[in-house]
């Protein structure tokens, strides 16, 4: 054999022998080396707990990836694409991974990153508690505090408004009492001041009554033992309560209620709601105009509409008119004797009866307030009987 060819074959054989030897050594090392450790598992039961949490629960690993979470966390937009969606939460988790110290903070998460429909707040307020979970995991418990913050703000506003509203008639009564004392020898002045005192006392009584009524409505979210209420009789009584005020302004009251309209509820509260709407319509309407009240069955709801020919409500104000103590025109509202609670009471009466109240208004073309309440079965049965009696067309 050619020496050159022999040398080539010899080299190849050497390479093959060396490769086989290296493979044998590597295989031996693999046999002796321990198998790679699996990623750390979550402690038993963590997934079950997260599945039933009402708040947002999230578990992240050492690299910041979300390995488990409660359904609420996804619904609130806290988890996105396997990561924490908010930098503030990510920073908290990273700090806890670094030193193992439990952290608890209040945060305001930006609205642009959160799925929520509350337009009155700049962001969502949460309380976050972050703690290590085992050796390589971090647990985040995030509680949405937006609603409680809103309730607290409403409570503070309510107390502030009540204090302000009570000061006006109480202060007026104090000044008038001093005036009466100073004018004790002037019967005409005493009579004038006493008449004014009666007006302020009446306003104060009405304010206190409406505050108490509103507090009761908010305390009782649902009605207990509701009665069958005839809507036509509710409208009749509400109109009877305001006829004197309407006559004083020469405002005509017209009503058109369908028959057999019944709801399950509290008759007194429903009369109050309709009376407040009609009273407002009279107060804000010009002399010689007309206020109409109508009731009808629409689907499975009863609608009670109060329409006036007043100045109308600006569009930007319509979303706020049902707030407590909110007034579009402070001076005019005080001149009419309004407390600023009437529409709020209407709203809560409707809510307690499972219904709602809406407004349509256009400046210069009056307003229509509509109460919608679930119809009682008696109304639905009467409507079916009426439909069956009608001749087929």
C-alpha cells in the first residue's frame, strides 16, 4: 500500500478511536452526574387559594414571570402577557425578591393601564402586600380600594354639606331673633321678622326631614315586606300635595295614567319620589306654564314621567343633578326653598325598588324626568288580558 494512503487511513482511524473514547468518557460522566433540578414548585395549596380569592393574588418567579394568579387579577388588568402590568408592582416584587422583606403599600395605578369604567377618578387605588413565598417565589395580594375611597369621600362631602346647609337657616333664625328683640316696640317690624322666622324654621324642618329620609334609604338597600302599590293613586296623592304651590304660580297640572299599574314597594316612598319631581318642576317653571305627569307599562317596567316647560338643564350638568346637595344655580335654588336633596332622594327610592330615574332636558325646551320600576305580576297579567281582548287586526 502506498505509504501516503496508509498514513491517511491511520489518521482517520486515530480520530475515530479518539471520538469513541471521548464519547465513552462523556457518557460515563453523565451516568455519574446528578440529573438537572426541576424548577421550584409552588407550595401545596397555593393554586387552590388563588382560585377562590376575591382580591387579586399573583405569584411571580425569580425572573419576574407570573406563574399563577387569581382570576380577579386578570380581570383587573394587573397581569398581562405573563408579566405584572404595572411598573410599581414589578418594582415591589423585585425589592422583596432581593431582601426577603415583606412590604405593604398603598398605590394609585394609572387608569390608562387598568380596565375600569369609573370616570370620576384619575386612577385606581389599591392596597398591595408583597411577601416572599418559598425560596424563589413572591406573592402579591392586591386589594382594590377605589370603592371604599369613593364612599369615604362621599361621606366627608355629605358631612361638610350638611354642616354648611344647616348653618344657613340656623344663622338666619339667630339674626332674626336678635332683630325681633331690638324691634320689640315696633309691632310691624316684629310681625315681618316673625314671618321670616317661620320661613327659615320651615326650611330647617324640611332639610332635617330630608336628611333623615335619605339616611334611612341608604341604610335599607332593599325593601322588607313590600306592598302592592297602585301607581295611579301614588300620582294622585303626589299631585294633591303640590296643588297649592302650583296654583300660586298659575301652573296647570295634567296627569294621564294607564289603568292597572302596580308595583311592589313602599307607597309612602313612591309618593315622596313623585312629589319631589313634580315639586321641582313647579319651582323651576315660569308662571302660567304646564306640568304633566304620565304613567304607562313599557315591557315589564312601569314608567312615570314628569314633564315641565321650564328653562331646561345644561347638558354638562345633567350627570350631577342627582348628587346630594348639588345645585345648578345656588341662588335660585335657595330662593325656591330647595334643599338640594330632592333628586338624590328620588334616585335612592328608585334604587330601593329595583328601578332607576333618568332625565332628558334641553335648554329652553324644558325637562322630563322618568322613573322606571319593575312592574308587579298583576300589571303584567292585566296587560295580557287586555291584549287578548283586543280584536286581531
